[in-house]
C-alpha cells in the first residue's frame, strides 16, 4: 500500500511539473500570452502569411538541411499556385495551420463572413494534405471565442514577436529572438520576406548551438 502511494505521489508531481502554464507578462517580454506545456530547452518556430513561391521554398530548404521542423500558418489566398509547397510542408514533418483566407481581423466580421474565411482555408489545406486542420492562428490574435466554425480548432498565438514584418534588418530580428527566448516559447516570424527567412535560419543555428530543440506547436500548446 505504501509503495502504491509513493508511485501515485511521484506521478502527480511529474504531472504538476509538465503542465505548468507559462504566462509571461513582464515588461521585457512580448505582450501576447499563450498557454504552453513546459519542457526544458524546447521552442517552436512559427511562420505566418505564406506560402510564398520563392521565400517559403528557401526556408524549407534551410530547415531540412538543419533537421528542424516548424509550424506554418498559411493564408488561403496564397495556397493557389503553391500547392506543392503545402504538400512539401506535410511530407517534411511541419505542421500546417489556418491563418484565414485573406488575413482579416475575424472579430470585425459578421459570423458568416468570418466563418467563410476560416472554412475556405481549411478546405484548401485539406484538399492538398488529405488531413483535417486542427490549429488556427487568427490574424492580429483577434477572434470571437463564440464563433462556431472555430470551436474545434485550437488557437495558437505567440510569446516572442520580433516584428520581422516591420523591418528588413535580419540582425535586429535575430538579436530580439535570441535575447528574449525562453524554454517553451512560440516564436512568431513570416515566410514571405527574404530578411525573415535569413533571420529564421540564423536563429535556428544560434538556438541549436545553445541546446534548444525545435518542435511543432502541437508539442508545446496545451489544448
């Protein structure tokens, strides 16, 4: 009986350790919180707004060379003509999520229009991958929690945002990420700018040298 109780206590302690919620709201951290499961030296690279015929392909090449996986939140309107890239993402072990069809603020639309943005993108992804979409990153982090079409989709935000969309300075993007990243972080980048792709691969090299392991968001987000 005593042995059984000790085992149960050990399991409970491990559960408490593994399911710590990270809510970083310090002045030196980015302001968009997300619930994560804590694992030492694990981070998730995420990319929004693609696929881009040139830059996403370059990024996939670089990630493959480094043996790293990432999560891509794609725009439905960018899928047409880039179907091979979406299929390649799946085949190379990356996660593919929904970023709406045309990068709209979902909470500014009526339910019908908002759900059209979500469903059209899910359908476009699923036609290529043959698998249901499970994750969505609402543009700007804005959405209506009661939106029916999003109930079965897990929402993924971010914890580190170097605002790479606002600068062509890859050095600044790399510096922001490597100076602020912590275990369990979700890093927000974009795969539609050459400077962002260059920065992303440098970030991978820097963090791998520090012992970080890259995972897709399904391994880091609490559902």
